[in-house]
């Protein structure tokens, strides 16, 4: 099976600055792939290289099985840019018509597709209003419709929910779910980790233009568990003994917190404590949020 | 196909952003003032014309020619300014705002985007010149039944000059910011303008060094030379001989050659090609 996206050591330097050091990743067809990293990690530059907006300094990449810059492939790609600005003197319908024509879509298909998409993003009542009268959220919606005009096989969404209210965010989430059900590959660049947690199959963490880790979201979030133990007579040697399950053990009075890689450690921990004559009142597992993981993997320096 | 879509978009933008309307209204204001001035000057000058039938006809035609070319000189400048103003921001502005990103990611060649804009602006300039040149020429025709000679080649040269400056602006706009583009274009226009004057004086005073400065300036930017050739084409030989011709700010003493027209066409083509290439290679 060919990958929807495959990059090998993709690199971009702007004069002295290295924006992307060496991006190597594979995105499988049909998955929702989250691209995470602190500000300035090179996320947008990476997307721009894949779309042919920025020429890589080195490295190579394939999109839908063709090398970068293939125009036939670009006809099968949708793109919602970050901080998108469009020709705001066009009405929503004219705007979609323009972009559909640039996709070389036939007039009849384009007409029905525009109506469909305006409906999908809830802008049908505003279809003849000029974009300059639109709110940020409405622009984001029309931008999203633009990215879906050609029924793309691969969609790049760069911060698709940044200007949206909760209703708009849910809409984007639903749209992503629908696209996924139809087999569309989605490359999602987002700061909103809760968003990513809900929608993505796999995520890549990047920092300084390099992939730190790629992981299935489910195993990532389900796997790492933080356990809080509330018990009497927790002596330092007993606490030290907990280190066989975790290197990260923090004691705080009658409470001990440790991170384990997987839930199956819990019964063993309990048996250990009971065997040591510890009176256990509570043993509470807590899944780590993506945010905790993000900070664990990327660090708190924000990549600066 | 994409070229045509972008050309149409460029045209639509001029309409929607009221560029076309304001140019049209100001153009009409210019034509009204021009007509008024033309009329007053004829009133003033014609009674002093000698009675003799032939010399009267010659002077009358000379005056009409002078006034028409004065009007065309203003139109020529306005067309250059118009072409430069509308095209200076087109690429630089869309790159700066990011509008261009969603367009370039489509299955189009970047060259088609630049060429589409060029075609759109060329259409706008043609429309503008039809209105303004037509208006100026109509005044002499309506008041006196006068038509300048070689209208077609004269107007074609004015159009070529407007296209030349627009192409150079588009080239700069694909490489620099809007403000830098404006600076370069007006700098070039200044060189052409001063160079043209120096060359005329040089020719009049038979100073070869001054003529050479003019030649160099029209190699740097051949716009003014095109105007002088256009003015020369549209001035009757007799008017030139008796010295009541209007060509440029000065009389056309030194006439640009055919080679200079060919040079200007080549210059335009190269500017456009550089613009296309620069935009194709640029990180957006």
C-alpha cells in the first residue's frame, strides 16, 4: 500500500535559519494524522513544502505516490491555509466558484458541489454576501468548504479550528469524521490538543523541524497511566520499592503518585503494598491527557 | 485555461474594488477640463490667425494637433500611472497577505498566475486608453473635424508604453514588496523623463554628450522614447517644419528609431519572463 504522504529527510533553510531540520514520516492512506509541536517547530513550513509553496532545501517527499510538485496530484489535494486570507471582494459562492475552476472542475459538478458544501458548513444563507462582511469563524468555514471542493483524497488542514467557537469546532470535528469514513486522508496541524485527541488516529510530535515521536493516539493516551496511591504507613523503603514499576515516583505525605506504562501493573502494585502491610485506602489510575504527553515529549521550553 | 480564470479575476477585482469606476470618473473629469481648455485656447488663438485661406488652414491644423497631442501626453502619463498602481500590489500584496497560498496549491502553473494577471491588466489598460484617447481625439474632431495623422500606430505606441511599464511593475511585484516596487517604478519613470528632456536639449543645441545621456536613459527604460515616437507619428510633417508641433515636453527633435521600438518590445518580454521566473521560484 502506498502512503498518502512519505517524506525522507525533508529540510528547509531560510538564509541562516533552519526551519525544518529533517522531516521523515509516513502517513497511511485513510488516516487522520495529527501534526503537533510548539510554535516555530516548523509545522507550517513542512505543510508548505508538501504543497509546493516552499521549495525544500534538501530531502524528498511523495504525495499520493507521486513526487512533490506533480500537478495531477495537486488536483486531488485540498488545503486550508493557516491565517488564510482570500479575495474578500468575492461572495462566498463566487469564491468557491473561483477555486473550483482552478481545480478545473466541470461547471455542472461545481455548481452542485458548491451548494452541497455551503450547506455542509452552514453558510447557505450567506452565499451571496461578500467575504469581507464575514466573521473570522465564517471565513474559516468557507475556507474549509474550499478545501473540500474537489472531493480530495488528501486534505491539509492548518489550524482549522483556531477562529471557531465551540459550535464551529464540533462542525469541523464532524466533517473530519465524515471524511475519514469515506477514506480521505487528513493531515491536521492543530494547537488544540483536545481537538487532536478526539479526531486523530496517529500523531507526530515535532520540535525544531524534526520528528521526536510518532505514535498511535489510542495506545499513547491509553497506555501511559498515572496512579495515585493513598495509604497509611508508607515508609521510604516501601516507596523506593515502587520504583520497580516506575522511575517517576513522587511521595507527598500519605499520597504517592507514579506513572506506569500500562494498566496491568496496577494489581501487582496492590499485591506488593498489601504484602508490605500497608493499609491501602485508594489506588486511583488516571489517564494522561495529550497535553501532559505533549509536555513530556516536547518539553516545557516551548521549543525556543 | 487557468490563465483566463486569473485574468477574469483581475478584471473583476478592478470592478469590485471600484478601481475601474474611479478611473472612469476621474477620466471623465479630465476630459471635461480638457475640452473646456481646448475650447478657450481656440477662442483666444484663432482670431489672430491671418486672413489668407491657406495659412489659416495650416495654423488651425497646427493648433489642433498641438492641443490634441498635449491631451494625449497627459493620457499617456495617466495610463502609465494607472498600469503601475494597479499592478504594483497584485503579487506582492497577495504574497504578503497569504491570499496567494490557496491559489498556488491548486493544479495550476505559477506562470499561469502571472500571465493571467498580465492579460487582465492589459485588458484594463486597453479599456482605459479607448476611453481616454477616444475622448481626447473626439474633442478636436467635434469642434473642428480634425484628426491627427497615423492614429493607429500612434495609439499602438502609447499602449505599448503602458504595457511596458505595467510588465516591469509586475516583474518587480513578483520579487519585492509593494512599496519597493512603487519606488523602483517611479525611479525608472523619472530616469526616462529626465533622460528624454536632456536628449531633446542635446539635439537642439547639437551637444552629443547630452544626446548620449538620453540614449542611455532610454536603454535603461525605453518608455519615454515610445511616447516621443508616438508623438512624432501623430504630428504632420508640415507642423514640424514650422515648429508648432507638440511632442513630449519639447519638440521632437530627436526621433526614436524603429530599433528602439523593437528594443522596447524585447524589454517588455524579458521583464515579463523575469517576473514569471521569479514568482515560480519564490517561497510563498
